[in-house]
C-alpha cells in the first residue's frame, strides 16, 4: 500500500468538512458544533504554521492518487517534555484498508526523527480498533494505562506509548 502524510490542500476541503461535521466523532474530541466550509478554508490557509507556533499539526493521509483518505493530528505538543497527543481518523468509505496502521507508523517515524519526541500520550480510544490492532503492532511498547477520565458520554482511555527505537 502506498500512502503518505502531506500538508492540507484546498482540494481536501470536502473530506475535511465531512470528517469535522460527523457528529458521531465529536465525543472523541472537544467538539460540540459543526464547522462551516469557510471556517475550514481559513484553517487550511493557516495550516502553514509551524507546530512550534501552533502547538498542533494536522496532516492528510494521502493515497497513491494523492487523495485525502483521512487525517492525523499531533496536538498538545510539548517540545520541552518531548511528547504530543495523537488524533487519527480515516474516512468512512476508506476504512479497513490498512490506512490507519500505516499512517500511525508514518506519524510515529516523523515524530521521532523530526520532532525528537520520545512519547506520544493521550491516544484517545475512538474505537477498539486503535487500541486493539494498531497499537499492538511490533515496535510500539505499551507503558500501560495512566489515567481514566469520565466524560459526559464516554470514558477516554489514556495510555502512554514508548516510541523509542
């Protein structure tokens, strides 16, 4: 499978709009309302900011045809402590094709090699998939659950994963 992580492009607007306005996903973030296309266009226009400026980074998961099939986020970036949170979503029609696993591996490589991160925390359980399949791949060491925090609709399971080679 040939995928890559790339910067957001204007051509990603329809997929981004669909993901951001899927209310079934809001319980895994701090979202409570939809975004307009105009707001998302402004977001894409500002996406050139460095992660050190913005404290976050969103990249498109691009297939061999360079179409966005999903998105990955680094958020709560803490360069001093060398860690960040991960967000990952694959568009509904593109699921079960291995994109999430490969995208997470690419994101981890980028995080280690370019941002010098040693751990990524706050991996929120959007489904059992991320925890049971992706995070059990070789090279990802589970350091265990470090916090359970109840929310209105859900319990987010936070884990710490050691990304050191």
